[in-house]
C-alpha cells in the first residue's frame, strides 16, 4: 500500500492506493480539518492510515515550511506550528514498517503534479498555491521525466503576498475571515494579489503562472478577474486543472520515480 499525505493550514488530506499506476486521487482521499491540536490530529491521521493498511511500501508527505530530512522533524511552518519538532514523521517509518518515507514542501510536490499536467504548454512556469498561506516554486519540464523544481525562498519571494492575501491573514487585514469578506474587501485583496504577483514574475523573469490551492478552487470567479488583470500586464495565468489534488498527483509521481530507481538498483 502507498500513501500520500497533504498537510495544509486548513485541512489534511490522506490518500492511498495499492497500485501507483491506478491511484484514485478523489475516491480514496480522506479529508480532515486541521484543528491545531497536534495529538488529536496526528492520531486521526494515523488511525485513517491504519484502517487501510498496517504496512506501507511508500509514503510521501507534502507540507509547508522548513523540514529537517535527517532528523525527520519539522523545523518551522507558519500554519503548522503545533507540529514543529514532533516525532510524527519519524514514526511513519516504524509504525508502518516503511523504508520509503519522503517529506518535502507542499508547493514542490504539487509543482511536480502540475508539471506533468501542464496546461500552459510552457517549458518553465511559476506555480503558486493560494490557500491559508501563499507559496510556490518554479517548475521546469524535463523531457517526459519528473519536472525539475526550483525552490524559492519564501521569506524573499512570498512573504509579502502571503501577508496581504493569504487566507489565514484575512482576519488581521480585514477584521473578518476570508469567507465573510464583502465585494469591496475582495477588490482590495485582488488588487494586492495582482500587484504582488506582477512583482514576483518580474523578479523571476517569468510570464507564465499556474495558480492552485484552496482559495483558487473556492473562488474561481476571483481567479477569472486575476487572469484578466495579469493578462493586461503581460502575464499568462491559468487555474490549476488538478484542483485540491496537485500534491496527491505529484506525490504518486514522486513515488513511482523512486520505486523505479530502487528496482533498477536491485
């Protein structure tokens, strides 16, 4: 059994499949809310996984923030602060007798999924995930193989757009949560998003963007406005065709690549 775990600031998604070539990313995805309680949430995730299989052949975890791969602990994540320095990721190896546990940035793993389902037809583009927070990476096509991912330093590239437009910052910016914003407040948010995205594109010398994430999925009307505004500024922007499942697709692609390499070595 293989698992992909996509940890976000609002929801955790747990997906599983027996075959890496026949993964059902929609049917086999269980979504739970991130309550901010590490013990409760981690136990829920583990119970869901254990109800599917006691063992795993491979596990990918996509999560925001800075992760220490050697110690298998989360160093920092703005929207997963309760998970910092916790043993959960190391426990996946022992609890599921799994030698293949891969933990990486959610935007990087989602970027792999987007690169393999490229709507732009471009060899290089900026992928941005817009949800509780805002992050992203540069995706570079690699001749039918796994796309190459250029990691961008969040504090330098996305800190300002996250502060102005991240769903988790709506209450601080407008006094109400994202769901309660009125049309005038959405206009301000969209203007800020477009202005900051234009600056990012100029700094990276990129004119093609794929936009994903929870806010993107829930407010497609807003995304259409952003598409038109970015077009006026010479940037082609499209909404992700993978919806909330970019990291799930990317996770299984990553697992297929790693399993293939292991089989070639054996």
